[in-house]
C-alpha cells in the first residue's frame, strides 16, 4: 500500500487528495507550510474575534457555460452541500461574461478546500515547510523545517512552480534541463491583500458589497466581505478586504510590511473616507498571486520521476481559477492511478 505525500493544501492539492481516496493507496498525507488550509483560497480570522472572517485570496468562483463535462460534477457537489451559493450581492465594476455564473462561499472561500481535504480522509499537517527531496532505498525522503524527514512512495507537488525549483536534495538533479527550462517559464503576478476586522455592531455604510477600482495606483478591489457572502449578523463584526494592483504589488514586494500596510490604508481612506477604525488588521503578501504564464508545453501536470513517482501540478500548469485547479487535480490523480 503506497504512502502518498501531497505538498500543498490549496485547491489543487485538496481536490487531488480527494480524487485519490479509494484508489487502492495506503496513507495519504498532506503537508502545507501555512497555518491553515486554502493556499490562495485562504480565509483569515480577526485577531480579537475568530468568528469575524475575510477571504484574503480568491473572492468568488466564476463558472463559465460549458457542455456537461467532468468539471460540472465538482460545481454541483459543492452547491448541493451548500459550500457554494450564487453570488447575488452587488459588485460594482465586475465584468460579467454572457452565460457565466458567479458563486461565493458562505463559510469563507477556504471552506471549498477544507471540504475536499475532509473528503480525502488524508492526514493533514500545517506549518510543514518542505525543504529537500531525495531518493533513499527506493522511496522519497522528504525533509522539512523543524521536523525529522519522512519517507513516501509517491510525492505530489502542488505548490507554486518557483517553490518547486527552490527545493534541495536529489530533486535538483532529477529535474532535467528541458523540464527546468519549462518550469522556469512560469510567471506569476504579485499583490498585497489587507483584511480589516471590526467589532460586532460596527456599521459600514456603503451601497455596494464590493467594487473594482480603476483609477487608483494602489487599490484594485475592495470587498465588504460579510456583505459579499450575505452574512450580516449583530453578533459578528463586519470585515473588509482590500486587494492592491499588480503594479503596486511588484513595486513594494520586498518592502517593510508595516510601511506597505500604512500606504494601502492611506489610499483606502481616500476612496472610502467613511470607513471606521478596525479592531485588527492583517496584511497578506501574495508573492505568487495569479499565474500570468503557465509552464510551457506541459498541460496540467509534469512527471519528474517515475520509479518512485514524483509528479507536480497545480494552477502553474493551467490557469489561476477554479477550473484550472480542478483540471490539474484530475490530471494528477489520473497519472497517479495509472502508475499503480
């Protein structure tokens, strides 16, 4: 019974793990270096009130009209369990393509990934920063910061592509020159996100649930996050999410986070001067925000080694949306099953 490690508890990793359940594998383990599930579909909690949450990564999921295909079942399943619901709140400046439909996650966008992780039956561990992958006695020995190495029969890498190229150990020589060039071709945009968390009873008087900003050098998107999710409760404080422009993200990528936070807040005050003072703030840097160029000539996954199997995938091999992550997850799962 093969011991399988999935590195990355984002949508691709979670969905892949769930698709592998019942495939005749042994233990499935998921490691992620973050403190919780979601990857770039993360939901953050206020420092003073854990019930006050905000989606700091993906804001909603867009489904494009398509003939009935394998992806459809993923949407239907999430809708039937109430994980996703139609996005009905007003979002100013959103471009709606004909035939498309938008969904939000009432319990926060990370609940989508948590659903798949729970369904997978995998043992999930957070704050596990993988640093090194080497061959030992026909297995993969995977090292991480702050914990002893463990051995696995199959390793599936779903983290951003540049992080795959940063790994040490035998993997450095296992990735051949052609694969290295392909992996190096992936490109990502960078941005910051700010989560503002408020005390219960705070009123935020704006006529929209979210809006896209087109005339500010710093801010691209603002969401009254609980309003976006149709959750307005007297017991839970509201939350606000601010996403910066890609240009701002690139310019201040390695700047002091405190200074970046103040800069974003000063722009926010000009756009929404009526915003009250938050109880707590979280500043999130997305170094790998969205894929702008996927790995070249390599749709959906890449096999780095066959015996034992080492394979990588994720949105870096497709595109940064729900469909892209699910396509890669299905492709990874099929490749693993065909290898058994």
